[in-house]
């Protein structure tokens, strides 16, 4: 696997991460801040875009800032399963930490937090 290409646009506060530059992909909105691009035929990630990166990336006083993956509810069961399979493994899991919030014994809400960029990648342009 190749090293991801990172581009941070300061004006829009958006981090673009490409795992396969130039490759056709299907965009999946995980929530209003995170777009995952996947190759559905090959069942792999092509890219990831994180909007409002400077808000999501820094930890809070209590730890990583978590956001719900509300977009998963809009997907078919098959596509939701594929998206979770891709998101739980590298290269996506190198940038997003998935977990769950369980407000009750019968309800589970998938959530994620943005992992801090490695120091070398932190200078992405």
C-alpha cells in the first residue's frame, strides 16, 4: 500500500486524504464533517475528507472529541456493513477511531474521533 497523500486547505479548514489519487470512488457521508470515498467493487478506501478539521482534531479536556456517524443510518444494510468494514481497518483507521455510544442496553450509536496526525504528516500542504 502507498503512503496517503494529505492536503490541508486552511481557508476552508478541510483535510483531504487520498489513498488512491485520481481513482473513481463513491462518496459516503459519514456525518456532516466526514466524507469517506470508497471503491465498492474492490471493497477499499480511496480517500477521506474531514471538514472543520481544526475543531474535530484537537482533544477536549476530557479526551478525543467524538462525533456520531449519523450518515450510516441512511445506508442500506449491505453498504453500511461495507463502510464499517473499511473504516475499521487501515488506512482509514489510521485517521479515524471508531467506537460506540450505548445510551441503553438496546441502543448503540456508532461514533468516531479524528486521530492526531503523525508529526511528519502534520505539515501536510
